[in-house]
């Protein structure tokens, strides 16, 4: 990888001259500037963004913190953030907290040390210990927070929608999987489903899940069919959990959706590739990421922000883990 010294040598100038060209500071003769630019292109030199931000007293770096990069939902969020940031001339520093509060705090410190001008966080922990008093704006993504702006989907409506769809399709003994207690959107989708089920004439049970990880989901899926072997409808807390439930149901020889119907939540790309493919509630992850990026850039640039908490709509995606119904 070429360095600024390599560029200076190729152009036959000093490092200071290359720096003036890169940072547009001081006078550089046009012929000299052209030699430097030609050398940069020839060597494919890319200046260190952190070093440039420190030198120019301004930064174009944003910190993005996700809870679990192995969950396909979060790369969708990240892509939306990245595309919008790149379009606006910003770059990302990325961290994966693994739902560990100490690792999360380490990444926040790393972001600050690298001169980021804002943070987008999709982590499960929103404690004041981590985010209170930061000198830069923070936007929460797929999470809601009392003290910070946020972008999230309408989880409560999604929960109601899932419950109505599975009842409409004939399930009578439903198991509702409750997501992690510390994740507010998970609780909102649970509350939405619970309201519908409580007001219906179906029998239903509630099971708690402690994580959105696939490993925990596999354990809960086995526990579900052990406790409720006659369940004929399952509302999962997300698509990862729904996938584990689907695998366990098929392993037990159940026919999907004849014996058991399953509805997930998120609509990760893999959900349409499962066999049978997963019916689910779609959160517009990519659009959420772009909206979070736009909101953070407005805060950084101190532009007027009319809406600090942006809620996006959800939709039901009908696939093969639910029965067909005639809506006429």
C-alpha cells in the first residue's frame, strides 16, 4: 500500500507539498499540483481519513455499532447506513458488540479516539453509563431511547398484524414467543400480539426468549415442542427464532403449514430461501438504515430536525409457513 512518502518521491516534491495538495491548504503551483495528483492516481494512494480529519480539524467519520453481525437483519441495516453515508461523503467505523456491555463501551471509546463526529447504535444496551454525556450526537437504530433520536419500525402494529394473520388462517392453539426483555421493540411486538390474542377465542401460551441468537433459538424451539406438543401456530420473536422453530418442527415430522403455522419477524433475506419459505412481518431494514444516516447527518450539521423519532411501517409477507385464505 502506497504511503504519502511514496507519492512525494514519485512526484519529486516534499511530503509537505503532497499534504497541502490533499488538504487544499497553502499555495501549490498548478504544474506541481498536477504532478502530485498524477502520482496519487498512479500509486492508487488513499490518504488516512483519521489523520486528515485531525489535521484539518474536521472529520467525516461515523461510528456504527451493531449487536450481532451474525444475524442477517443487521447487515441490512448497515448497508442502508453505509450507502447514505457514502452518498453524503462520510465513512464508517464499524463495531460488533456481541451484546456485551463492556465490549460496547470499548467500541464507543475507540470511536471517540478516532475522531468520529457521530454514532449510530443498534445495540441492546442503552444505559446512561455508555451514552450519557457524549460530546457527539447519537442516533439509535431499530431501538428506541428516551434521551436520543431513533429510527425504528412499528413493532406493536407488526405484532398485532402477525396475531391477526395466524388466527385468520385457522390456528387455535398458539404459542407466542416473547423476545428479550431489554429490547424495547421486541417487547412492543410482543405486546401487540398479546393484545390481539387476549381478545380472541383462541388458546395461547407465552414463552420467553433471552437472546435473538440462533444458538438460543435452537434451545427454545426444542423446549417449545416439549412443553406444547399440540401447538398449531407459532408467532416467533424474529426470523432467526422462526427458522429454528421451523427446523425443529420438520425434524419432529410435522407438516408445515398443515400441522403448524409459523410467522417470523424481520424478513431477513434467507427467509424467502427456506423450504418451506417463511411467512413473516417485514421491517424495512435498508430504509431504516438510510433514515438513521440522514437523521445523524442533520444533527452533525446542526440542521433543523422536524422529527427526532422516526417510525417506519411494517408489512405481512405471505409465504409457505402459513395457509392460504380467501380474503374475498
